[in-house]
C-alpha cells in the first residue's frame, strides 16, 4: 500500500513540475525580452560633440552637443554667422531614443523660439532636422532646417 502512495505522490510531483515548466519558461522569456529592449534602446550612443563648420554655404557654423543616460538624451546647440552678423541662437532640450534608433526631442532657444527635432545616426556623424512650433524671433529660422549633416568633432 505504501508503494501505491509513493507512486501517486511521485506522479503528482512530476505532473506539477510539468505544469510549472511553461510558467517558468514564460517568466524567463519576459525577463529576457525586457533586458533586451533596454539594451537595444540604450545600444545607440549619441553622446558627443557635432558640428557643420561650413553651414549655410560656408557662411555660418552650427554645433550640437549631446549627452545621454540610458534612452534620455540632453541636447544643446548653437548657430551663428562667421562674421558675427545676425541672430546667434543657443538652444537646449531633452528627448528620447526611439525604437527606430533615432532621437526625438523638444527644444527652446535663447530667442524664445520653440520646436521639435529629430536626430538620425549617419556613419561618424548625425543628421538633424529641426521644426519650430513657436516663433518669437524669425531671424533664427534660417538656422533651423531639415536633414542637416553634422560631423563628430570631439571626444565621445
């Protein structure tokens, strides 16, 4: 009689263990996917200094500095004419690395203009597109364009 109880108990334990295996596998899969998504979103490192020293056909300079912590990116940029005339906006903002490996951010400049931007990695540099959402000083708008290619100029 003891043998039949032991057999029933061991069958029950094996059945219970088989039923828990899918739950364990599901839990492990969820943990691995969460870790992988963190790695992929933070895998693209945008931190660094970038510039176009021949901006506006060599008449101006556009420079950008990016700092990154995880998927949060702090953005700072400035632009100005080489001879010092006209507006020379400085701007800053924050954004996030998207699942597509780009940065979407919002900014506000020293002339109280505001807007959004997108940064796309491009080899050893980045491509920046800026769009104003509020204009207080239109003299800055000539510096805010689409698909501006900036080269890495400093250490990471």
